[in-house]
């Protein structure tokens, strides 16, 4: 079994297949949710991202006229951190 840390679903390939509205350098919260699901297979609700923005623990974002804008690179980093590395068994790592 290959336990090397690899990007889920070939994240680079997934980015090439994104709809045009998700190919921007910064995404609104609703777009960020869609991006995380399509590129990383990470289901998360818009309300959860909003709560994480309030209490901490979510992806970093910029604010423009009260609108949170998530850089796609930061969404990628946060998703990889949240997903963690691949494991070979339930006893592998914390």
C-alpha cells in the first residue's frame, strides 16, 4: 500500500477542470465551499466557514468592503492541513 503523502484526487488536475467562476485568485465564501469540495473532496458548509472565521481555525482570508475573500492557495494549504497525511492503518499517527 502506498502511504506517501499525495494530493487528494490529483488536486492539480482538479484545478484545471474547475468552472470559470472558481478560477479566480480569491473566492467569496460560497465559492470557497464549492472549491474545497471539488478540488479536495472536503465537504464543508458555508456556515461552518463563517463560524471558523469568527472563532479561528479556518483558512486565512482577506476582507474587501466587509466581504471575506479566500485566496485559493490558502484554501489548498488549509485543506491539506485539515486532511492530514495518508495512513496505512488506524494505528498510524495521531
